[in-house]
C-alpha cells in the first residue's frame, strides 16, 4: 500500500504543480490516459477528490492543496536524499530550478552559475525570470532570488550580491522641457514610467529615504512596463522619468544619455539574496551551487 500510494502521490503532485495533465505526462514520460487513471485510483482509495478538472484547466481542490503543501516537501526531500546517495563530492550532480527577476538573473546568477557549471558539468540549473512572489514549494523551485534580506522565517537567506541602489533618471530633452524635481513629492507633477507588479497587479510605489525619513510616491504617467529594461529604454527616448537600478543606468548616465536626479534621496540597501526552505535537505551539488553564488565582498 505504501509503495502504491507513494507512486500515485508523486504522479498527483506533478499534475498539481504543472496544472496540466499534458505537461505532467510529458514530464513523467507516460501517457495522459495512464496518468489520469493513476490520479483517479488515488482519489478512489482516499475517497476524496484531489483535482478539479475542466476542459481548459486542472487545479487542486482544498484537499489537493493540503496534500501539495504537507506531503509534497517530504517527497521532495526523499528524492533529494536518493540523488545525494548516488553522487560523490568528486562528481556532484543535480538539477536545480531558481526563480529570479531579470536584473538579478543577468547581473548575479548568470556569472555565478557559469563558473559552477563550468567546473561541475553534471550540475544543471534552470533559471525562470519572474516578478511575482513565487510559491517555491508548489512550483517546485529549489531556490529564489530577491533583493534585501527580509525573508520568510522558514527560509534560509544567503547574500549573493553587493548593496544596491535605485536611481531616478531622465533624458536631457525631458529635463529641459519639464524641469528637475527637487524633492520626491514633486514627481507627482511629472510623467513617470511605472513598473507593474505581477503579484498584486498594482504599480510599484517609488521608495525614497533621507535622514532616516522614508517617503513613498505613487507616480503617474502614460507608460507602464513589467521589466526595468523597457522602462530604462523609454526614459532614454525622453518619454518620462524612470526609477531603475543604478548599475543599469550607470553607463547611460556616464555617456550623457540620461541625467540622474534626486540623488540624495536614493540610499543603498541590502543587495540580492538567494533563499531556500530551511527544511530542504541540501545535496553536495546544491551546497556547491550556493557557495558558488555566495557574495564574497570586494
């Protein structure tokens, strides 16, 4: 019974996480009909419906969500331990998925991962760019990257990047036409290019601080994007003011294509951290990956 349930639970978890029998079947290497029957058998034995099926989507029921939340991490831990038994420190191996915003993926993850996989070719890493607050357990991510160290209590945070700073920039043509704001509150009268937050669907409020006094401004303007790169390019074209990471704007500021304003209102803050569940059983390969990404300072 245990062996049968474990196999069927693994199949159910894959469907629940993929939200699709088609994708889950492809991932497991079995037919959709066989997978559907496996899940149905599990539901019959448990005498509870685990999935809500429609012609367009598949989603866990309340009971299914409970299994996903409570049993999923334990089966993941078993898989990790089994994988760890088969690898040695001389030949670490494993597949890992990391969620991060685009800026972190480009500036921090790619250089660090390149070094790790270059030295250990049996370590495979998938990076998924995501601006939402991803549920790592249900989406089967091994780790995530976010700015700052304000991480949930059940997570371990490892610093992987230097302090960061956001800056307000605009094209010289825009500044000449609209003037220069002297305090954050004056941004309300300007055309500002906004960032759409995936999680809440709202617009990001620009965050400032001076002499220990925080000021958040909900800016307005005719343009909204969900990636800083497009925001920066729009500002470069003179379409409005932008609030972007300083390292992205730096080269354009130095070339004179952009002008930095409100400099004394933009302090530094803790940089990117890699975070992962504290209950995660770290394999030698995952530990190598974490150490390869760990920020060593200047």
